[in-house]
């Protein structure tokens, strides 16, 4: 079987991208695999004034790279940082080029999107792992159901009456103007099931009828999933990825092997309290 192993270095070097508090980044940088399976060269942020990137970079002795996306768009005459318009998309590409130049000297083996908000085609330069607040193995009519940014996947799960949530780690894919598919990269891993937290006696129909109640409930579950899903899943998947446990065959199937076992085609790997469960196609 011909295959492309995503990581071949014995101690690969990552770059961590973040836009907010950086809790996922800290969980990664304090995980047992850090320094043993992989290293980090820099922390990158698009929001230098509001994120915790400066503090995290200083705390762990990492290079800090700041490319303020708000100032960049403003300097190009745009108030919104959207990519919905042709002009907005063009500026995003220019911003990505500016970011790319700042990373050139680092030669990273892979990237880690730890709460990085702006879509960027830097993900085409090297594999970038992204943590997602939804179980991307759930499909409807052949399409992934729980896709989208921020709390959108949580809202969709709540309104569909799901009793459990999962986090997913995917390999981020490049985007193009007008693209309808989101979060369509390989699903490297899914977390254990995290029970949905609902106000007592509230049904999905009642949530749908109240925007304020839906927003509050989605926010509560998003935070709970971060703690019980993201924080356990992300370090384990990054460790396996860095160790060369994932690959892709010529037909773009995801391959997985544990330790020195044989490669097998998988849909994803479930990381739960009892170990790893490769899920076949």
C-alpha cells in the first residue's frame, strides 16, 4: 500500500496559533508528550492586544509572532474582517502572505490551531491540526452535520436532541471563495462522549423558541466540552500525529497505526478513558 506519512521527523517542530485565552495551548505545552514527542517553535496570534499569546510565549520561552488582523484589514480600507466579499477574501490572502513571511525561518513540521479564529490558507503550507467542538463523524445525507465556527456545532446538536457531545481533531483544509463545505479534513480523533447539559425540563423545541436560552445553553455546553473533551483529546492526538501514527493512502483514505502495528484504513480514532479505539470505514 502506497502511503504518505504526515510526519516523518523524529522530534517534529510545531507552531501554535491562538486568538483567545490559550487554554488548549497550555494543555498541550504541559502535556507529557511535549518535549518528548514534539517541540514548539513559536506562538502565533492575530489578536495581540486581547489574546494571552504574549503571556504564554514568555511563560514557555517561545518566539512570539503577532500579525494583527484587525489593523491589517483597516490598513487596506476595510472595516470588517469577513471573507464573504471578493475584496475581503483578497485581503485575507494578503494577510496570510504576511503571516507566511513571519514563519519562513522556523520551518515548522506542523501547525496547531488552538482556538485560532480567522480562516487562513497557511494550512496549505504544512499540516495544521484543529480542535472542533462537535462530533464530525455525525453525518446527514452524506454530509457532516455538526460543522461551523464558535458554538454553531453545539447549537445544532442541541436542536437535534443529541444527548452527548464530542470534540474532534481534524487536519484543516484550504478554503476558497463561496466554498460550502466546512471542516471537511481528515478526522484524526474524537473524544469520549460528554453528556449534554440542559436546563431541567427544557426540550429542543423550547430551546429553538428562545434565542437567549439557546445561546446560554450552548455557551454552557461549549465550556463543558472544552474541559471534558478538548483538554483530554487534543494532547493525545497531537502526540500520535507527531509520532507518525497517521498517514494517507493514494485514494486519500486516512490510515492509522499504533506503535509498530500494521497500517489500517480508519474513519477516525476514538480516544476514551480505556484507550484508543480505531473506527474502521
